[in-house]
């Protein structure tokens, strides 16, 4: 593939979408430790189910507006009226099950924060704070375990494939493809 800037990237990065290229180059795979960002990505990955990440990414700013900047406490308090308003918002993905899951997941997110001190502490304990290198997978024993724990706690739209994508997005997994200018990246010593 020809890249206008001459920097080869992972095959999935759409060279015609500047928002997508920025996400690939500056966000995807970068370790995240901020709970608000971790919550945002968890919710957005759930909305991706059955769709493309590019579709969700193109609506990201609308999601931020609609979901109060991904303030998990506000989202956890959403009532039926707020959920109905979200379902009517054409700027976001208007799937009622995914909206209800976002509210439920915000509540569980808060429970995990109370138990662990932060969602970050809970998430990164799975790898002892280390970023792991994996390429070419859709699920793994790690995503299976994280998914199972989240489902046991009551989260929805957190199957192993969604969680694998989430782990890649927030830098728990480093999965840039061979030939990508970011490979080997920050995990070259693993």
C-alpha cells in the first residue's frame, strides 16, 4: 500500500481517513492509565460490536458529547429518559442494547474502582503492569480471562473478541504488524 507520507502502517489503517491514521499513529497500542480514557475505550469497543472501528471512531466526538465526556459516574446514573434520548441521537450508534450495556458497565466499572482503587489497577494487574506483544490474533487466554471476569461482574458487550480489541487499544497488548513504522515500538525488548 502506498502511504502519502511514506510511513508504512498496519493494513487496517485507512490511508484516506486522517482521523483513523491519527488513531493508529498516536493512540492504538499506547499504554493508558487514566480511568476516564479506559472507560471511554471500553464503551466505544462495546459499541463497535458488529460494526467497524472506523465507524465508531468517526462518531467519537458525538459519543463524548452524548455520554457526558465518558464520566463513568454520570453514565452510571442514566435513567430511562436519558437512555431514550441517546437512542434518538442520530450522531451516535442508536442501539438500545448497547446503550443499556454502557449504563450497566459504568456501574460495574465503579464497583471495580471501589474494590481496586482504580480501574487501571484492576486492568493492569492481569499483566503485572507489562505490555505484552501479540500479533495476528482476535482472542487469547488473557482476553478470555478478562472477559470472563467482567461478565461475571455483570458487564455486557465484553466478549473475548471485544476485550482483545480493547486490550490492544489501551496498550495492554502491542499488536502493530510487521512492516508498520511503529513496529517494534515500545515493546521491542519483550
